C-alpha cells in the first residue's frame, strides 16, 4: 500500500526520473490463488470505473499478472454485476461501465439525456450507417445513395460531432476525400468494433443490400419523399 501511494504521487517516476513500474506488484505471488484472482478483479474494475474512456486490453495488462486471462477476469466481474443497474461492456476497443438500458428513462428524468444523441436526425443516422458500412466513401457516393446532394455543411456537422473523419483520397477523377467513422462513432452506438454492425455480407447475400444498388439509387428510393431535407439543417 505504501509503495502504491508513493508510485501514484510520483506518477510512476522516482526522484531521478526513472520509472517506478518495478515497484508495482503485478504478479501477487505471495497471495493464494483465490485472493490473487480477487485482487486482479478489483484492480481491473477500479481502473475501468475511474476511466472516462474505454480501457483497452494493453492498459489492463499492466496491472495483472502475465499469466492472467483478462477475458476471464471480465467474465467474472460481469457475473458479479448481474442484477446491478450497470454492466461492464466492450465498446470502442476497450471496456467501459455502462448503465443498463432499462434505467435510461430514470436517468433522463434525473439528469437529462445525451444532448448530442438527441440532436442526431434520422437523416444523419442513415448517413452514418452508410459511411459505417462502405467506408471509405466519398460525398458524391453518399449523394448517389440518397438521390440528393449531401452538403459539405452536413458532412461538417458530423465531423464536428467527432463521428466521422477524413479518410484517404479516392482514386476517382479529382481525388476527392473519403470519409470514415471514428472511435466516437463506436462509443455513440455502443459498438466494440465495426464488426458489430449488422452483418452486411448476410444482407448482401440475401439480396437486401449492396453497394452497387445503393449507389444506383435502387434502395430506399422514397428517402426523399416524406423525409426531412438533408441540407435543411444547414440552411440549404
């Protein structure tokens, strides 16, 4: 405990600037197996609880023994959280404490909702879905999909929210920028990786979705009818 406090105060550095990592006991060989496992569980849960962003595997590996299975630790922690109003969830390449959906209404009533999520229109969600599946994708391709112009301001709004970023330039004439989703996109929609999106190959095999049909405007041809103007939010 004394060493842990000293390491925290020194931010991992000794007086001469060298790392104090060797003072932190990861292996806990002095403890019996059950106590050792319990301490690793506590360390992992405390670290994730204290973090504002998802904590990745590499970070957690710094606080447990080399032979420790982080996946099994997470499984045991989640088992203990059964019946609690929150869970340990894999999201954006790491783990994060998230409240269970059943308590969303209570949280909104107490402290309000997620303003950014509430600010996303259906059009924006659909554009994000398209970028998620087909990234990297150009603005012209997005416009072709929806059958109407996707404005630069519209793209700028999604970029400003941190949900998309510029990707590599397209090899098409003029070499326009493409767009890709970000880690913030994964956080917003509760995804660990893009592989957690609904299986596009299955949709494609079933003939329900294909990039060729999307770009030809064959899918969702009524999007422009009865939906808000994609450019209306930006004054177009």
